């Protein structure tokens, strides 16, 4: 067999069970080889969408995913999605054909592109080593939690491969040896803390992490919160505060800022999660636990850091504590969480605007209508807090948040990748009007795959963040305001069912779709009020 076929088989043999992409001449053979070897292939309509689908799939399965792209322009089209995945430390292997002759139309420095966005660049250099190099790419992605660009030169692809030995399945990330002194220091901090709070992030989404953290929290009396990407991790716990940061409820912000010990578990405690430090009280002890030594203290000053796996550290420290402690867990706090622990429990004055619905009213109603077993994916923009705060999710695999790069336009592709990963749940894509138009080509992908998806478009006819940031200062806004788009008509053209919502009374169409066979996906064209800014982005802009 030739190198392209051997590489495709090796990648699947090493554990890549799903590959997303757009096929051109340069990646035709390797993609078909992966399919023949048993991988599921999902064809996107744009490489940028394919990259984000692969990222979301890997996040929601906890495994490694594949992305297949054409040389040159296929890779450059995918770069925003690749950058998001690289910043998020998603295990992803990007198989890219490569034109090595500078005279080729498709020639670019693909290695430099990868390095520039934080990915690892590797290359298949010869027929004899092709299988070994493909296996090394998967092993690197898994062990180091990295995006790996595997360049597959056109002239090497057609060569006859050497003897093909079955490629070994890569092991997971190596187990880190935690220092006993660090464990004792963390245990001592928990013994003396009176109001401890745990903030769990992406690194706490692994198997057994929730159970280990809850056991330790019971022994130390800690309250439980998450970063946005780990939303849902502690769903159902009576001591869960949901998300910390800009999306935090008033009660969560009050309790977190009252903590005397804040521990970030696989969480960088960055400016978003800690509201530029305003959620950390003066004198509070701040600690991080992370497998990556470089992550410790990268965002803020720490009392100390612990290098280690979240589950491993939590289990070891729990053994070192004498027994259950009350800590921050009083009857008063429990009642407050029961009564005010969700955003929908916080009273608000509904904004009335002719022909437009308050997004809080909309999202609370959708939370009531949609089944609990859902997987919510959220795009970036002025609207993004409403679904993130008002839509509940069953667990950490019910929320997919591709926001490390803060790019508008990734939300629909995120929802597709998440839906492929978790077909047992109703996929919900929450998008703004700008992001919907950027990713509209993937509406066809939703229909073609037969995904029973609900797409909610929060349409304010603008790039709302810029409108509300620059408008109050009298700046001209012609560049960030647009005529109204009939998204319902656009969606029907792709094969969706669609409803336009301007008020609560228009939501009957959503209920009807949910009761029906759901043979076609549903798009909700929600015309939302545009007179008031979102408070979380106001805060973000002030921070910058």
C-alpha cells in the first residue's frame, strides 16, 4: 500500500475513531483509508467548521479526534478552529496534505502556521517511517493534550510504504508524581480554612474527578464552583454555586468573594473566572492544582501551587483530613443556595421593546421547554451569557464552550461536533446573528447528518458588544449595525423547521416541535431586545 493509505490506517489503529474535514485532492486517499479502517467521517462545508467540530467531539468524548484537510488553503481555512483547540489543550490530530515545492500554488509554511498558534508540528518524512510517525502524532496529542499538525507531503504520499506493523494504542497522559510536601501543605490549608471554595476547570472534567472533589469538599466544608468550560460538573450538589466569574449569580459572587481559601482545580483562575480578581478577598489564600507546572501562577499570584492530577491530589488530601468539617456549609448558606442559586431565581425587570423579546424571558422559557438531557453549545458575542446562565445542563458533558480564542462563528460547528459525540442528548446551539451568518454553511451539515438539533439565534441585528461599548460615547455605529435578517426563512431553505419569536406567545411552535417526531432540526429566530447591554461584556471591556 502507499503511504497515504498506511498513515490513514495507522491513525485509526492508534485510536482516532472519528475524523472531520473537507476532502480535496491532497487528502482524498488518507481520508478514505481512515474510513476503510473503521473511523467515522463527518464532512463539513468549511474547514473552519470541521476543525471546531473535531475539537468539540474530543471535548465531549474525552478522547482524541482527527481533522483532515487539503494542503495550503485547506489548512489556512481551518486555522481559527485549530487555534481554539490548541489554546484549549484539546487532543487533536490534524492530517494535512503538504505541498513542499515553493512553486506550488498551495505552498505555505505549514509548520510555521502550527507553531504560531500553539500547535505541535510533525511530518511524515519517508515511506519507511510513515506508520511510526503517524503513531507518534497520536501519542503526542494524547499524552501532552495538544493539537498536532501531521504534515503529509504530496510526494511522500504516493510512495510504497514499508512493512506495516500494527501501531500501538497510545497511553493516556503520564501520571504525575505528586510531592508529599505539597499534599501536606494543601491539607494544612484546608484544615485551617473557615470558608473554602473549590473552583474546578477543564482539568477537572476527567473520570472520577467530580466524586473525588465532592468527597474532599465534604471533609473540608468547601463550596463548589466551576469555570465556564466546566459548567455542570457539580449539578445536583446542594453546595454547588454553578459558574464563577462573569456568569456567576449574585449569590455565587457574594460567597466566592467571601472565601478565605480559593483552590483552582485544573483551572487557571483567569480574569474571566475571577472577575479580574474582584472575586478574591483581600487576604484570601489562593492555590492551584494542575498537571501542567507552567499553568501554576500564570494568571495570578498564588500562595502555592501543586503539580498533579486533580483526582489524584483530591483523593490523597481527603485521606489526610480527619473527617467531615462544617467549613462554609451552614444552614443559612444551604437555604440561600436553594432559594437563590440559579439565575432564574434572581428577580429582573423585563425589558419591553416593540417586536422584541427580553433574552432572559426567552431563555428561561426555553429552559422549561427543552428536555433536561441536553448538550448546550454557545457561540461568542453580546448574547452569550443568557444561554450560559439560564439554561441548565445535566453534567459537565452537557455544556460545550469553545471560547479560549473568543472567536465569533464557532457555535454551530461546536454543536455539531458535540451532537456527534453525544447522540443520546438533545443538541442545542445558542448563536448570535453574526455567528449564525459566519457559520451558516454548516446548517446544511446539520440537516444532512439528521441531527435533531435546536438552533437558537439571538438576533439583535448588530455586533451588540461593540454597539453597547462604543455607542454611549457617541461613536458612529454604522459598521456594527445591520438590517434585520429572516433567519427562519434561511433555515427553511436548508431543510429546517423554523419559528420566529418576538414574544413569549410565539414559543408554541417550539413546544409543538418537541412533541413531534423531530425529523427535521428546528431553528428559533429570536428577535431579542437591543436597548440594554450585557453586563458581563461591560465588565470584560472595563478589564481590558
